[in-house]
C-alpha cells in the first residue's frame, strides 16, 4: 500500500517539474520572440537611407504594431503547444521545434538586414 502512494507522489512531482520546465521554456522562447521583434524593427530601419524618413516613420510604426500582434499570437500559440506537449510527454521535441522556428525567423531577419546594408 505504501508503494502505490509513493508512485502517486513521484508522478505528481514529475508532472509538476514538467510544467515548471514548460513555462521556463516558454519564457525563454518569448524572450527570443522579443529579440526577433526588435531585430525586425532594426532591419526595417536599416532601409531608412533608401526610402527617406517620412516613409520609414510610417512603415516603422505600422510594422511594429503588426509584428507586435504577430508576436502576441505566437506567444499564445507557443504556451498552448508547450502545455499540451507536457500531457503527451513530448515537451523536449516540441520545444526544440518551436525554438528552431524562431531561430530560423531570426536568421531570415539578419540575412535581410545584411543584404540591405550591402545594397546601400
């Protein structure tokens, strides 16, 4: 009878640790998303000499709102996907997939910025 209770306790702590890891990963991915958001803004502002300050001022403000909304939707999706992956036991696989997606977006942004600076 004591072993059954011990199994329940260890299962509880394992699940609690998984949820704690889930939200720690979510915070890390959210920080990476903020970095991506600010990098997109920086990449857009690198086009300032091409289009001029009036056009880029409007592009900067509208793009920041648009990408901010995209980031918010991404953060909500990421939290839900990670939380569901805890139940399925696929937290590591899902976290690596989401991190890969965000790092790919960051590579695209920095490549774009590099190409713009070569063009100027």
